[in-house]
C-alpha cells in the first residue's frame, strides 16, 4: 500500500548521481544539491500519492509531484517548477502503467481543475481517501492506529452533483463557461460535465447562447468590468425541481425576458430563476441580494423522508445520495434512544438536526447565515418536527453562552466548514461533557487538529467512517465518533 505523502516526513533514500545545479535542498540535517533542472525531461518512479491525489516520486532523494501519475508507475516528465525541498513535473508519457489506471470519462480531464482523480480506478480513489484521513489522524492528530473503516463509495460515481457553479468569462476574447483550470482562474469552456446532474449541460448551453446573443459582457476578474459573473444551478434529485441563479455585477439584466423564456422552455423541472447581485471585487461567488426573475425563490428536495427548502444562499450537501448515507451514520454514531438533548453546531438549513430530532428529545441547531436559519425553521414546520430550535449566530459564541446558562447536553454534532471548529466551541463542549461527540468533516487536516485537542481533554476517538461525497475529486469527507 502506498502512503499519502506528507511534507513533514522525510524517508528519503539518497541516490548516487547528481546533476549540476546551484541550489541545495534539505535532507533532515544534511543538505544536498537539487538533482533536477527546470524544463528538462526525466524518468521517475511514482511511490505515493499527495494530498490532492497527485503522484509523488523521488529523483536522487528530491521529491517531485506529478499530477495524473499513480503509485507503482514509471512516467516521463518535464520538470516545470523547482522549489527548495520539492519540485513539480508535467507528465509527458506513462512508461509503465498501474493496473489502477483507467481512461478518464471526460475529455477535459487533466486540464480542468474540477476532477483530479478520473484516471484512477474508483477502488483506488476510495482507498486513497481512507488513507488520507488515517494519515492525518496519525500524523497531525497523534492518534495511534485509529479504528477506521473502508470508505463508503457510490454504486455509480457519476452525475452525482446537485449544484453547479460555473464562472462566466472571456478566454482569448471567446466566451467561456466552465470550471477553472488547476491552480488558476483561467476558465475552461465546458459543454458537458460528467459529475453534475445532466440537466446542467443544458442550462450552460442556454446561458451561453443568451450571453452570445444579448450583447451582455462576461465578467473580467482582473479589471472588475463586465456583467455576467457566474451561472449557478441547484437540482432536487428527488423532487425534480431546478433553480437557476445568474450572478451579475450590477442590477440591470438586459434581455431578461428572452433568458427567462429560453430557460423555461429548455430546462425540464425549472421552478425558480433568480438574479443574484454581486458587485464586489471578491472570489466569493454569490452576493447578498437576490431578485426572483421568475417562479419561486427556492426549491424543495428530500433526504430520506424529510423535506427541505433550499434557497440560493443556503448550504446544502452537493451529493444527495451520499448525504443520506452520511446522516444515517451520524444518527447511528449519536446512539440516540429518544431521551437525548443534542446540539448540532454548523447546522446549515437544519438537515442533520431534523434527522436527529426524530430520535432525540430536543435538538438545538446553530448556524451563522440568517437565511439558512430561517430555512431551517421552515423545514422543521413543514416536516411537523417541533422538538428542535434553531439559533442564528456563530457556534463559538452561541454554544458557550448556552452551556454557561446551564444547558445540559448528551450529544454534540459538529459539521464545520474547511477551517474546522473554533477552539472556543471545543472548550465549551469539553465543559458541557456530552457523552458523545459526532464530528463530520470535509478537511482531514483541521479534523485531526481538533481531534487532538479533544483527545487531550478526556475524549477518545472510537471510530472513523470516511464517506465518498465527491467521487472523481480529491475531496474527502469523514464522520467520527468520540466518547467521553
Ligand atoms: N450540517 C449542514 C451544514 C454543513 S456546512 C449540512 O450537512 O448540510 C457548514 C455550515 O456552517 C454552513 O452552513 C456555514 O454557513 C456554517 N458556518 C460557518 N461558520 C460558522 C460559525 N462560526 N458558526 C456557525 N455556523 C457556521
């Protein structure tokens, strides 16, 4: 089994031959000349995978990352970047392929920054994700040999995304709508994306025709000029309802009627067309203001038998099939009997809260985006669930406050964004002493940091379940049970 390369470890074998170079690189306490030269070709054997699923090999002890290469392979590369302790190679040819190499389904694979793992068999993708979580827990979290199960994958790991978010811009004076290229903001013009719901190809085509014919200028990030910035869509996999959001750098949308008509005619299931205004010079996709151009201001979808209202700005898991798997695991890990008081921190539109509420005495959901909290309250009402309360605010402020006022909790669920939990929240949980903490994480590094903190404060990591929410990409999701 390969390992996931981690810069902190240096099991480096010193090779025999050196090529001339001026720089030195570290080998623990030794220093050595960098054995490769930029823009030259080399043959390299790949031993491991890096954090983004890229191949990692060594030339005379010097580490090189090669996107698209797999462990066990020998590939020919051109060295494209040379840093002090590692370099980057562009794969030119696979000389000895791995048995896990598969032909990517998408013709943009490798050029598009959306998927990193299409060249990897799905089995290896699942192993890789498990290994990423395990390595992070061991190396960053200091948790020896955690009980970690095999990643739960999808039967059909394609067409799973219910949300599309494509930037609109110009590439060499031509309209481009698609994903960004890896590590850049150059837009790859994509006519068909295999990880999205198939309806999205059609939506993109309609917006492409509209932009081409209406004289609307695509947005340019550098100059902050141009009008149409992003096209976003949300699809309810169970309900069939579709929302299209056009993000603009200003208010007046020309030829509105034609756009609405084309979307209504060409997109089965469409129930909502929204213009989102984002006049800021920012990487954040959506602005705060929404104008409903046609239909409703939300869509409805179901996870299991619970119905959810989804607005343009609220967070909703992108893979509905695996979300059900993840939430059922969360309920299982919470060990609910019907008697518990549960906190669901970072609750979004109340999805996990409502799943838990059916099996607990009382659930408190805490979320910072007011519109999401509003949706969460409506979701509770719509599903006739009355033993839940949603509180708007930052978890790190609200939860310590609730605990300070004497709230007793049995189970805490946390599902933070990539940066993980604020330590003030973790401190409050430690003080409140719930019997179980269920941690849902999309970032193994911050997860491991937070688990280390909790395990130093009387909590033990009992079990870890990675769930593949993002097939074909290097993103991981896992759910962890901690007990007092
Ligand atoms: N549990 C939900 C949402 C998880 S995403 C689900 O499965 O659908 C993380 C959520 O945390 C987002 O809705 C985000 O708006 C919210 N959030 C981010 N920072 C927060 C903070 N400091 N306090 C509370 N919520 C926060």
